[in-house]
C-alpha cells in the first residue's frame, strides 16, 4: 500500500458522477472515503443512487465521470473479476445447481487453488458462519437465514479486503434480521475487513455501522456516525428519514449564538438550536424527536418556553407509551414516554403544556 | 370435533354428524368434481372422438388381418392339413379356394384380399383379379351334367331344398350343405334373384361329388343312395389342374405359403415389414436386400432430426440469450421477428426456400457472383438432405428460441454478477453459472424440436427430394397412394414408440422436471 492510501482512504470516490441515459444524473458529484476496516453503510430511499454507487465499486457499472480508488489504485478500468471484492447480493445469488460446498469452492477454483487448500478454506468458512454440516446441501434446501450465511461465507472465503453487501437482509423476517445484523457486524469486525453495506432500513444502518452515508437525490446528505446522525441531523431530509421525528413550521424571530427563538405559524414561540438558519425572518422547519418532548412541568428547564397541546390519542406499546397530540395545528405530533411506575398516562382530550431542551430542537432548512 | 375423536380413538375420524370424515369430505367435494368434469366434457368428447379413437383404430389396424380368414375361410381351414410346405398343397385346399374365390368374386371381395396379399408378395393382386373371372369358367360343369344325366331331379331347386331341409343329410354331406347355402346366399344377396328360378351353380355339384366320392352315403334317401353308387363311375377332374390351367402361379408353393402365413386374424406382418423383415415358411427372416428401405428411413429420420435439433440449439441459443438480456422494449421488437415466421403459412415459407436454394436460385447466384462457386458446379442445396435440414431448421427455430428465452428470462443477472465478483472471467461465469441454469430451456427446446422434426411431413416432401425424405413421407404414401393402411399404422406405431422411448431416456438422463417452457 503506498503513501497516498493510508488506512483512512482505503476506498475513495473522487467526484464520481453516473448517468444512465445521458440526461439525468443518478449519482451527482460523489466524494467519499472509507477507512480500512471500517463498516460504512449507504442508506437512502430507493432511487437515491446508493446501489449504483455499490455497483460502480464492484465494477458492474462504470462511472460516467470521476475516479474510484481502491487501496490507492484507480479501478475504473479493472474488470469486476480482477478487483478481488467480495459481494453479498440481495437475494444471495447462491448458484442453485451447486451444493453449498461447491458454491464456496467456486471463487477458490477460479483462482486455481489446490484441492486440499480449497477444502480447508471451505471448511473454515462454513465453520465461521456455523454451517459446518451443510456443505452437501443445495441452496434450495436451506432456509433464508442459512442461505444468507452461506452467501456471506462465499463472499469471505477468498479473503477479500473489501466486502460489499447489497441489502443482504431484505428478505429475512424481523427476528432473523436482527440476529444476522449482529452476526455480520461481529464477523466484519473480527476479521478486520472493510465493509460497504447498502440498505434502506435505517435501524440496520444505525445498529451496524461505524459511519452512515445518507443518500438522497444522488448526493450524500450527511456522512456521520449513527448517534450523530440521529441526534444531530444536518438537514431536514436526514431528520425526517432517520427515526421518528416531529416537525413544526415557523419563522426565526431571534438568534443568539446557539439559541434561536422561532415563532410558529400560530404565533407561539419556541426555543431551538439553529442548524441551517442564519438570520432573523428566515422560514424554518423545526425538528424534535418524540422521546425528547417533556410534559412533566417538574422536569422542564425553568424559564424555557412551553407550548399548549391537546391529547388526541394514547397508544400503549408495552415498553413505551406513544401519545399523539395536536400542537400548533399539527395533528401528528408524537411523544414517546417510557413505561415507568411514576409515568402518567395522558387521556385523550386533556390539555397539556409541552416543552424541551433547546439543543434537542433543531431549526433546519424549510 | 375433538369430542368425537376423543370418543373413538382407534376408529376413523368422524365428522360432527357422526359420519366418517372422509366420506363427508368426499360428499362435499363431489359437486365440485362433477362440475369440473362437466366443464371439460365437451373438449374431452372432442378429443376422444377425433383424436384418441382414430389413433386407437390405427394402432389396431397395424396388427389386424381378418380379411384373409374372412374371405378365404375354406382355404385356410383346408390348409391346416397341409404338411409339406415345399410343395403346393393338395386337392382339398384348391377345392376350398375354388368355392372361396367364387363366393368372393360374386360379392366382389376377391380384389380386396388380392390387394392385401399383394403387399406381401407382388403379383397376387392380378392373380386374384384374374381368378375372379376364371373360377366361373372352370370345367366343373362336368359334374353338373353327370348328376342331372343321372336324375333330372338334381336340376330341380325343390329337390335341393328338400334334401337340405333334413339335418341328417346335412350332417352326412357337410361340404354340399355349405356350398348350397353359399349359393342361395349369393343368389339372393349378391344377385338379387330368386333361387327357385335360377340354375344351381356348378360348384354345388362339385361339392356334392366330393362328399359322395369321399365319404359315400349310408342314409335312407333313395336319390342320394343312387347318386352315391353312381359317382364311382363318374368322370372326374382335378380342381388343382383347373387352377394350374388358369395360371401356373397358383401352384407356386410360395403363393400358397403367403396365404397361409397371413391367414391368422392378427399378424405381426406389418410390423415386420416396417423393420425390413418378413414372415415366411422359415419364420421371421430379413427382406431381400432390394426391398429393405424402412430401417434406413427410420435411421435417416432420427439422424436428420438430431442434426436439425443441434442446429436449432446452436442458432437459437445466442438469439435467446440476446433477447433475454436486452431491455424489454428492444427485445419485444426482436421477439416479433422471431415470431414472424409463425404468422406466415408453412407452405409459403417452404416454397420460399425452394426459390432461395435451387441451383439457379438466389444463394447459388450470389455464390457464383462472388466467385466462391464455379458456374458449372453450382451447389445442390435442395431436393436432398441439405435442403431438408436448412428449411426445417428455419421452420423449427422458434420452437427452440421460445422455451430458451423464457427460461433465460428467469435467470437473475445477479448470478453472473456474483460469479464475476467471486473472480470468474466472463467465459467461466457463463459456462459454469449461466449455462447450467439454462439447461432446462435447452431440454425443453430439444424435446419440442426433435419430436416435431421426427414427424414432419410437408417440408421434407417439398424440399427433400429422394434422399431428404422422412419416414412420415412414407407413411403418407401408404395412407394415400398404396392404401396399405396396416403398414402405415405399423410405421406410425413404431414412430410413436421411438418418440416415447427417447422421451423416457431423456427423462432418465436429464429429468423431465428440469424441462421448463416458461
């Protein structure tokens, strides 16, 4: 590895653009570096360009403009089979006419590895995903989760430094998916491989990744670790895309350092943290997480603004209570409260006052 | 439900009303089944009447052979006693043949049995036709004259009905009784006359002579007793000589052998002919070399069908691959080009090939023009095997492309991508990952094309010439020209059998579950 490809820049997208029809750009000016050993997730709604990026990295699509570097080397002109990148596909793409062991041996065979080496590696890979006894089966005889593991083992068996995963858990049921999320991250971290993971499931992205790149409209909207992404979304798209989110529209009425007052459309004043607003009079979309809203007066910051709300609906969800309110004309304002012995259950029709810490309420672009 | 099952733990499961659950279920489903049956009934009847029954009839015809036994019953019965088959049989057989032929000629059935036997031995047909006229002119009136000279009552119809009304006399004179009944039947049914007003035919007196001369008469009838005493001094003739006089071929043991061999009601003869064998005195033997055509023809049909199938795979696979991998809009347009031949008449397409392939045709002209072929040695591309293979490959190609295409469409591109990402070159990815998954399509296409090709008729007929025809052309010839339906049926049955056997082998090797048409 040469000097320009430090461990911070193992995979580099340098001003990459992609167009299929010569009229619209699917990927617009993408700049991204992935560090060695990092687990990076590309998250975004369908059509946001994330899969296209992955396919360009794998070599199945060519970039219209810009360069992709792997370990410091430009790979634009290297065919896919010479890139040495492991890939897990959405529907696993296990070869149906081969047994599990043959599937795993395939990448080793095409590399002309000796039979004994092949067997040893296949066995090690199968053991790694706890599927040691399944070598003789056909993919069709395996459950979805088992197929997923085999696909993972196949992508890892030839010891690639980079593994790409294209929505690999999309076809599994919820419980299995959560289990596999855990397994994949563990495996990736234990083996120290660099992983680029594509998904549209935000929970997956948040729980698995070192960093998440949120895609929309062919651009990265925010590239940040999961906690930062959730708690400090840098624009309204990210705020709304990641997690549940309450939004209110208003106009900035006062800015004072990292505090800003926003006059909502019905005249009420709230405290916010200015993120994408810079001057008084600007229209803004205010975003606040449901679990950061407080209605218990004793726990509120003294002197902070509160606003009136009417309880519309109370939903018992076991570990939490979910209450729908009408706030400043918005009837979909949700608050979530932990189910604790001292927690009060709000009744529909009740008039309450709600408030929050100014730093939890972010004034974003309108 | 649980209560019931709990009460009868060992017995059958009962429904709520106490009846066995199975019976209740059957009753509930019966209405559905009847409805389903009624829905398919019209088609079922249609298929049964127009398809299954004719096929069954044809299969039956390939072994059916009642005509000889029905037309020549006395001959066949007499032949039971024929011992030395190296020589022509004795008088008894010819006596039977005389009466049989007389009766058959009157009912105009002798030509039919002649044609039937002519399939087995050329010349029999004309022999029978000639005999149909000849048997009436045999010199057997010798006996008629002698009997009527002895007693004029013998010419009287009433005398005969009197004698033949007595069962004891009938038993004593079996041949005479049979001949008289036959004559009465001929007179009434064949000639629409009144027996009482007609002269009794010579063959009845011939039979009477044979009975009386052979067995004598020991009964009480005076007329018969007199006649029985007189016959020993009658002039007699050999009916065998009469036949020899008619045509000496009648004394050919081979001819009589043919009648004997084909006398059973069911015969493997047609099937043997269809594989260039024949029934003869020594059992089953090979046909003479100059008459062996069917095995060669079957072999050629199989070989050419395989070649056509192979060329369809070679030509169709890349096209299907392209169609399956192009964007939908373009592949739909190309698909129309593939289907276009389907919308054109088969005859038109075949005729077009005639224009293209003939020696003064477009292809030869172009080859001569670019100098690849000298003008005086133009390629023979039609009226031979080449022509049949070219035209049939073109006509059957869509049957290969369509199943291939529909199977290839179901192969997700991610398989090839996965193979490439695992380090396989384009060729390895295709050969080890894509190709094995397209085999069901190849299998379906091959079965379709091969089975269609093996029974193809019109194209080989038009462009096949002498060397490029199929077994089906021969079957058609026997159906419509030589009218040897039995042989046609046997050839068709063998063809059906061959197809079924190949299908079975294919199932064993590839597995019919692996065949996908879409």
